C-alpha cells in the first residue's frame, strides 16, 4: 500500500504557492495518495501565537519579502511580491476546492488549487471575488456555477471546519503543512524531507 500525505494549506499562502507544483509532482512521482485539507489559517494563527502579516514587526515583514524574492528566483516561478489583492479572504476559494474534490476527485482539486494560487501570485486577480473563481473553474473545464453553489452548502462548510479542527489537533501552525507517517513538515522549504518520507528514507 502506498504512502498517504495530508496536505494542509491556505489558498492565499505565498509559501504554499511556491511549493504546490513541486509537491504535486512529488506525490505523483512516488504514487502518494494526497488528502487535501484547506483550512482556516487565521483561526490557527489565533490559537498558535502566529500574527497576521499587518501585525508583524517591520523587520519580519521585510525579511518575508526577501525570502519570497529569493525563492521565486531560485525556483523560476513568477511572483508578484506585493500583489494588489493581498491580504485576501480565501474561505470561498477553500470551499470551492473542497467542492471540486467531492465532485471530481483529488487531481481536479489539486489543479484548481494551483490555478487559484497562480491567480493571486502571478495574475493579480482577486480570489475573494466569485466571478474570478467562476472564471478559474470554468477555465479548467468545470461547471463553475455548480461548484460555487456547492461551495456554499452546509456540508462543504462542515468539511472546511473539520479540516481546521484537524489542523489544530495535529499542532499545525502554518501553511503549507504536510503530514506523512504521522510526522509533520512545515513549509515548502521542507519538501526535500517530505520526498525522503515518500521514499521511505
């Protein structure tokens, strides 16, 4: 039986964006079953002592921008370091990803996740806007209107809430967060260790 990886993320996280495509490629390379768990990062921050960006000390904000610039260049990923629509509320996008997974499976949800992340960090789009999300979903060949309707249901909200609770239980305090064989890995810069876990090393 192959490995399973729980993938906790917030669609608006810049570090999740930087790691998403590499993570998906690794999971497919090692035939790992991915369990997507988009969660409420603001809730986790409140519980774990993290601070939203605007409340962080200036030196921390400045270093964050430098890190994003370094990683963007290192990975060859285009990135607007200070996009127009950020900070942004990403709960609807998270629920849309959940609705897509329920309707079309994990691979479709992973593809949508990547498209939503690119919309913020490459394309200067507002993922809090339902028309933007509709266009993204339609662009991937889905019935975006149907998925957005599903995203507003109580059952999808319950899944989103459950993932946030599971993040709390698993001691998650940032995004992205990967759990393999019961061990957690925080950040896209831990993907080398995640790969080792996939390989059983």
